[in-house]
C-alpha cells in the first residue's frame, strides 16, 4: 500500500473519520481507509494513549523467541543482508511474530534511539489494536505487503516514520511473521517495499526448503534459468502424489489456491504424475524437465526428493502395462498409451488392427511392436508398403505364382507375401493406396483364409494376424468410392490413431530415447531451452523428421560434448525454428542478481513474462499493487536511461 494522497486529503479524511466515525471513500487508499477504520473501532484516538502498550518482559520475550526459533534462524541472515543494503539510510529492519510482537531488530544505532521512543524495539506489540495503522500491524491485518508514510500512521506520535512491511507465509498459507523496514519519513525511498517483499520471499523459500522433510520439492519456473532464483515456485508433493504445500509463486504457476492444497494431485494439474516425474529426473538429474499444465501452458520443473524418500520413490517407474515390446516404445503420452492398451486386448484374437495417423508418426514401429507383444511373436512379420510397390507387381508379390505361370517369372515360382506371413503377422502399410481390383482379391483372401497363386487353380490355406495402416481417412475414402466399403469393414476390427508429434505430451522423454538410439554409448541430452522450442515446433514430418534432425545434430557434436545445443542444428532447420513467431534463439543468460534491488527487478521481469504482460496478474504474483508495479517500471526506465547509474540497492536507498 503506497498512498498517493496529499497532506490535505489526509487531514480531510482524518477529520471526517473522527467527526462521523466513518472514513470517507476516495480521499485515501482503500487499505489505508480500512486500517484507520479498524484503529478507530479498537478505541484508539490519534492523540490518545496507546492500548495496552506494555512491552514483554525479558523472560516472556525469550519464550516467544524460543517458540519462533526456526523463523528467527532463517530470517536473521536475510535481515543482516537487508540492513547492509539500507545501512546509510538510518533505518531499522524488524521481524515481528504472527501476533505483531517484535522479536528481533537490526538497525542503525542513531535511528534506534529515536525508534525506542515509540517502542520500535523487541518485545513491543505493533498490532493495529495497540498501535493503530502501521506497516507491521496493517500487513498482518491485510495479509499483504504495505507501506505507511508519515501522517498515514493513525497515531500522530508515529508520524515521523516511513515503514514498509511484508508478511512471511508458510507452505500452506499460514502467517509466520512480518518483515519490516522503518526509517524517518524524510528518508523514505520508493524501492523499500520491493526490497522487503523480495526479502520476505527469500525467508519463505528458506523455511519451505527446511521444512520439506518426507516430501518431494518441485522447483518451478516458466524459464529453465529461473529455477534457483528468488522468483522460482517451490511446491511440496507428498509420497503419493498430492500437492500439500507451496510458496506463492508455485501456487500462481500451478494456478491453484491455498484451499486446494491437500485435495489435488500433481497429475490433475501437469502432464505427468509424481512417479513419472521422478523417473524422468532419475534419467536427467541435473537438468530442469519440460512440463506442461493441462491447459497447455509450458513450465520447467526440477524435482528434489527428500533423502528419506528418494530410495523408495526415485527408482519407481510410471505405472504401465507389463514390459512387452509396446511398453518399450512407451515414453509417456496418454493417447499413445491408450492406443497400445487397446491393441493388447486383441492380440491373439481373430480381430484385424487398423492403425491410422499422419505420415511419420511411427505406424510401422507400432505394428512391429504389436506383433512382438502377441502370441505370434515367433512367427514372421511381413511388411508390405502398398504405396511403394509398382501396381504391375503387387498381385504377383502378394499372391505368388506357380512355376511357369508367366514369362519372366522364376522357374520355381514364388510363395507370395501372403503365404510367407503364414503363422505370423501381415502388415499392409498405406493400404489406402491399393488398387481397387486388388482390393477385391484381398477381400476374398481375408474372408476365405485361402490364397490362389497366379497360374494355379489350387487354393492354399493361410493363417496370419492382419495389421493395416493408412495416413488417409479410410472411412471418407470408402464413402467417396475410392476404397471398397466391404474391405474397410473387414480390416477395421479395431482402429487406433497415433497422435502427431506436435500433439504428444512426452516430447522430452521421446527425444531422449531417440538420442540414446542414435548414440547409445554417450549420455546425450538436449539443451533445456532448445527442448522447449522443439516441443512447440509443428513437426510436419513427425517422428521421422525429428529423428533426422537429431541425428544430424549428433553428428555435429565434438567428442567431448554431451549436450545438443542450438548451434548443432542444420542451418535450414535452425532458420525454420527462428522464423516462427513463437520461437527465438535464446540469448546468453545474464549474470545472476547481485543484491536485493536487482533481485526485485529480476522478479518483476520474470513475473511480467510469466503473466504475458498482464500487469494486474503480475502485481498479484509479486504481492504489490498495480500502481507500485507501474512506478517500479518507470523508475527502472529512468535508471537505465541515466548515465553512470548506480544499480546497487544500497546506493539507491542512501541517495548516492
């Protein structure tokens, strides 16, 4: 809360409040008006005595500190660092308990003397009921960062102060304490609220990490480089996959509320469950994983299992069917997995399988794996590409011919592919391209389970499982007369459709599998930012194109390199990635923030990016008002435009 009210407006509002008992609307900030009203309702008067102002005695204060020992332990280093940034501004850094009692202070000796006159010392209560409107008490009442300047304090005796305070919250949204910076009103600085809010976030994260025993910590951000910064989200996940805690950034990134904690599982929000997340992390322990919310928004996550649970959780693989050949192709996509599950149910039964999907989605690989997963695995797998075989040869290749059936044929004749598939599986790829005349003969074979070779009148019995594939919509082809309707219904015992690569949710695991297949002796991995770009690419050639891109990139690696990066891509594909509006080659990461002011600016930038420029959403994520966010951006623009600008928070607050 940073009031823009003038001194005249403040006097008018205060006078109206005292005369009518109600704070007027519009003269002062809404939060300030609510706080003044609460102060008056508590029986306080601006010039009156304090309500129960007695400080805690030494023994009681020691007991209070003992009760908040963990909060103090994690707050003190941050408070000392924060004070170093404001040392020259004659300020005091204060930590208050959830009841508003000050439990620790760190400040300028000169200003501490003045602060003691208004009881800004350990053991004093700064709850609104005792001290009226003030940053500590009002932040506690509003559960949000606030600033209170000069005459905005309800008690006139506190009018020489300027204070900024932010709440420190637990992983379940409970108030743990209040962090405050107070100084003389004449030394107020527009960056103080940002500094104290960022410092409060740092303490929250330290406490959350410390208290994450027997949970998996999931560090989140919209950029892989954002993991490990003060702006990262940290969520706590139970051993059975339920979200049980998180900092404010994590709740915003996952789009859940505090009330939902404990009642929503990880796989209800993201495209992976806990077990699969840990299995992927086990394969790539040092790299952020590319994730996706169910609404399609991309995220990056780094799971950190507690040492006491890592042995039981990390080695576990995602729940999946038995490890047959289909399971070995399974890298986590739900649609692909559903197609495999349906296929398993018909293996060994006299039901034809029709695999549909775009060119390059892996229909033949799926068919081979289905054959190897069924009871005919020891029999032959005969694959015929109906689109690639010359029409003049299809009949003889399929049905075979007897000795001397025609000039140019082999003297001993030929069995034909249909007979070669006896006891195994016949795979007819691109069956939609088979000539209509041959469709009639194939239909007869499928109905009678007999083949009559060319040049012979003697039928030969055949027994095979039938799998067909097509990138055409065969139902539409049949309706328009380009494919025999009766054959369509004969080959369509079970139809499954494999998703195109652009719609799959397992790109990271799939690309990792491809890299293993290309270079089995090297632990290759993709650069996280490149993974994110490739995930968004539309892949017109699907798996076939992706494998080609990765194979070329692997060839560009030096012998000591293990990470595939942007510069390893072929020029034409790199140009295609860069030309798309959604992609851009990432720049070299900037140096990490060096002080709290830079951390604050970094947090603002990352919040705006994650909220796609929505100022209101970004302000809520940061815990500040939209007006404060606009001011911080304006100040940042002024600093960037000024020559010889000093970026340190200490310089900003000391007026250097």
